C-alpha cells in the first residue's frame, strides 16, 4: 500500500511522508494511560501515574528496553477531560501504510520508507496556551520536538 495522509492541508510535502499536518497552533495529543501492556517501540503516552510523557524504546543506551521520560517525572498536570469511551481490549486500531500490523496501538503508522511529520508550530510555549498534557509538536523556532506535560513545555533535539 502506498497511502499518504495530509490533515489540515491539501497534500503532503513529498513522497517520504506517511502522515503530515497543516499549519496552525494545534498539536498531537498522545493517549493518557495509567499503565501500558504490550509495549511497542516508538509508542508515546502520557503516563497519569508518573505524570510524564514517555516513549517506549526497544533498546536504550544500556542495551535494555524501557520507557524514556520525555518530561520530568511527577511534574506534569492531569487534564480534566476524560476519554469518551473505555479502551478496547483488542489490539485493533487504525493502521496507515499497510493493511495489517503486528503492533498494538490505536493509530499505527506502518512503513519502512515514510515518516510522520509532527505539526509545525513556532514558539508553542507562547502560541499554544491551554494545551493539555501529552501535546506534541515540532517547534520551528528552536528546531526541536516540543512535548507538553500539562505544566511546562520540554524540548528535544
């Protein structure tokens, strides 16, 4: 399959893009969870127990897999809205880029040649007031990935 998706714009930038977002002060909000089963490399969550945005690494610098904290532990703030429905107990979600996957997730981007392009925002700390924990964008001003934990923005190069 050769699917490419643009949200908030009419086309993707180039053939290397799997999912891309338009301009504006909007980000991706990762799921808020108390615990995660079936860890998949590259999975992003806002862990409500540790109040931190995390990504699962298959193998880290020590050679072990584990959750990498993208924000400071227990520094985040829980938001007041709830998920509209209970989580599904199956591994079935939306797959972009293939007809099947072995990975567990609500939205799985399945490609060996295409990438996700985060929403591009300049200065999210001042232009995205009121964001909720787990919001992610690419900050065009600092050329970094910006992750919000409900209290402050954290920047990754």
